[in-house]
C-alpha cells in the first residue's frame, strides 16, 4: 500500500490473519511493522506456515474460513509452546475447554496442524489420534426466552456489532451463511430486499 506523502509499504503476513491486520494498522499509522516471534518449532511458526501452505490454500473457502479461525485461536493460546512437546493429555484439555460444537472444530484444526507438523518433520506422531470427537446434544439448540433476549439487548445496545448481528438474525430469519453477506445495498426504503444466491437460483431470481 502507499499512503499519500509516504513511501510504499509492503504489508507482511497472510491476508486476513492477525499478523496482516496488525501490520496494516501500523502502516496506516506510520509506525514500524510489528515484529512477531516465529521461532522454529513453535506453534506460532507452525500456524503461520500452515495457513500459508498449499495444503490450506487447496481447501474450500468456507472450510478455510472456519479452520483459520480455529488455528489462530490455538496459536493465540499455545503459540509460544514447542510443537514437539504437545502430548495427548494436554491436547484433550485444550479440546475440553470448548462446548461440543466448537470442540469438534478445534479438534479438526489441531489434527490438521499435527498432520502438517508430521509432514514437515516437526514431530513424529499425532497426540490427538485417540481423542474422540465430542458428542453433540440430541435435544438440539436451545431457543432463547424473552428474558434471555432482553438481557442480551440490555448488554448490547443498538449501534454495536453484536446487536446488529443479533437483530438481523432475529428479525430476518436468515441462515448464518446468508447473514454475513447482507449489507446496506439490500435496504430499499424501510424494507430489506434480500435473496441468498441459492434462493435466487432455486426461485428464478437473477
């Protein structure tokens, strides 16, 4: 990027990563790029290398989005630790810290990192091999009560991102995959005009 009156700056880091975002902000503010410590053999290095690998790039966009979130969350928690020292006990504790649905995604991310580490020679085995995927509740998702909705609205007033996401979900009934694509361009007067691409194709809207 090139800020008017300043020299051209190369933004380092994988696009969309925390490293890229931090270096972009530093460039806009005219500050030196943040120097991350990516010591060889640590989860910081493993996470960075995996997210920048051809293995990761070959995945479907939705898979990459979810996997990136989980990998970055793991790196934030254990980034300074040596990859070779991760054992089955600590791996299980990492996964157990999350609710079943998220735990499944974190386990998949950790296994992806371990497979990449084995491929790169950072370790010889996968400590997550014997960890079973958490079971999901058979009762389904809990529907919020009016009291729970009121508590959320009191904590997140109109104007916050959390409230915007909540109101869109509550009052439009769209899927999460569709909500992230909704924007001001879909507002027509006082109404929201929205058809997901899949619905457009099924219903004949083009």
